[in-house]
C-alpha cells in the first residue's frame, strides 16, 4: 500500500481507509490501491470496513482525469463502476463508515456496500452529476435504481439533490447515523455483528439475491464503454 489507501487487519476485520489529504478523489491511482486492498482482504478472508479521512469519505472522481478527454473519462468511469460492482459481490460483508462528505462516485461506493454508516454532522451526500453538467452513466443509473428508495430515485439521479445525513438515510444512501465521537466504536461493533454470520451462507445468499442486478450492471458497464451508446437516448 502507498499513501492513498491504508490497510489494517484486526482479527477478522480489515479497515481500508482512503486519505489523499484533500477530497479523497477516486483517481486511477486511488482505485488501483483500493482494488489492491480488497485483494488483500479477500486473501485474509476478512470483513471490510471502508472509510475515509475526517470530514471526507470521497468527493467523487478525479475531475482532472475526467476532463482530460472522452477516452480518459470513459476509462476512469469504468474503473469506478467495476470497483463498485466488485464490492457488491465481495464474499465478506463490506461496511461503509463514512466520515464526512460523500459525493458522486463516493456515494456510489456507499450504495455498493452491505451496511452504511455516517458520522452525524453538516455533511453532504448525493449524486451531483447533472448539477455539474455530466450525463449520468448507465452503471450509476442502474445501481441507483437498485439501491435507492424508489420515491427518491428521480430526486437523486436526475435532479442531483444533495442531502444531509438524515436526508441521505431516507433516500437509501445510509443505514445509520452515528455521533462523530462514536464512529470508531460503531465500526468495531458492526464488524462484531457481521462476524456472527455464517460466511458461506452470507456469500451465497448475497450472490444469489443479486444475480439479476449483476447481469444488468455488467451490461451497463459494457454500454458505458460503447461510444455509440454513450450519447444514445
């Protein structure tokens, strides 16, 4: 591991922490290190806690890479989608411990996790793509359709509404709001709670229950790399 992502194993729980010192943007480098960390967690057969730095879970994709050109944007978007897809099928529980602002691809990482907590505070959570002039990619639309509350889908995906933690919980981004000073303990307790599960049954049920959505998401990833379909309406 290098400076962007750290990996810490405590018993059967691995903490994967993002920290670029700023907005924890999901660059090619950050995504590569996250995949390396998940490789290690899979080898260690560990439950995963995915977290960020104080005040920031992730501000989304690295805009410098996204604005470098259409090919670069497609490539980075695909890498992010494949990471979220991997988390959705990870054989052990993945717990998101959001330490602050969680925007765009950062919010999609929340949607991919099995259990999502956020620190209580004046934090922003949501999908701002149409707000900043980006047409939502197919993978994002389908992941949002799968995980967001049905009556919030339009507000989140099309209207780019941004929520505080309470609103994010109603929308389906978050399962639980935790007092900021209790976040470390909340992560430990969640790890202990998920340790009670039979991991073979968990992995099999997770994979079986998401079989149809995996097919949809895999097609969406392909469509997002097809120039003829990117601009199709």
